């Protein structure tokens, strides 16, 4: 099952939200993200969070939508939504609206991605890029000429990367800039590592060209 979670951060375009929502079985709004959806007239399946930034107007607009309040202050609203999606059986989760504004919020979104990606394929997406956490191996599609970066926050051993301009053959990556701004040449791109977790960021156009 695929889930999409809209966070209360940057505001994606209507077209981008609808593009992802149309392919998802579950569309969640994290707390104040419902305010933006109310403006757009796009109904989520569930709104959840501690509701400290939820406007009363959103509850009026989405009067038939479940509002699940969770006042636990040990987890942010985005993490609450990820846990809920996993509990509902989601195997793929796209996080949108989770970047921009405050750097601590952006870093928290990446931390959530790293923490839960062993349980499902979780991606952090905007209209310019998609980021995954790679455990062991991953294959992604793309177009020749698009940019792909591998980023290590802790040492990652024996990394193999194929389908790009600068391949890797069993090399170790450590925190730093090595692995950034590679170029897709022969998709699909395949990456695998013996140990550790990598962030893979794929810069691509939205909407995709036909």
C-alpha cells in the first residue's frame, strides 16, 4: 500500500499533490497541513497531530474527515503520521511539504526518513527531487543526464553504483561531499552497499516529460 503524507512545511503545488494522491491508497495531513488543503479544496483521508497549528476552518471544511489527535510531545506531527501509515500497512510512503523554512525541520524530516526506511520504502519528495534511504540495495529509474547524489552521514562500506557517469566498485563512503552530483547515463541506476545507510537524491523534473 502506498501512502502520501503532507507536512506543515513548504506548500507543494496543487498539481504535485494531486499527482501523488491519485496513486496512493492513503493520503494523510499532518496537523496544520490541513489548513493548506482546505484552501485548495483537496480532502485528506485522515488529519492527525497535536493540532496546535490546526485552523478551525479546516475542521469545518473537512467535517466528514477523521481528525485523530495525538498530544504526545516526544514525536513531531510528521513522525506521528509516518507511524500511523506504517500501522495501516503502508509499504511505500511519500513525504511532501516537509522541507523549507526551518533547517531543523528539514533535518528532522531526513532523520525520520533514515529511522523508518527499514520498515518501508520512504521517500522525501518535492517538485525538483526525490530522496531515499538505501539499505543494502536499490534500483531507480531516471533519464540520462539527470543528477543523482549519494550522501553518507556515517561510514558506508563497499558501495557499488552502476548506470552513472562515475561508477563505484566496492568503495567506502564517509561523511563529506564525495558522491554528490553524479550523472545518470544508463538507467536504471543500481546502488548497493555491504553495510551502513546512504541517502540517495535524484534530481528530476515534475511533471515528468512524456
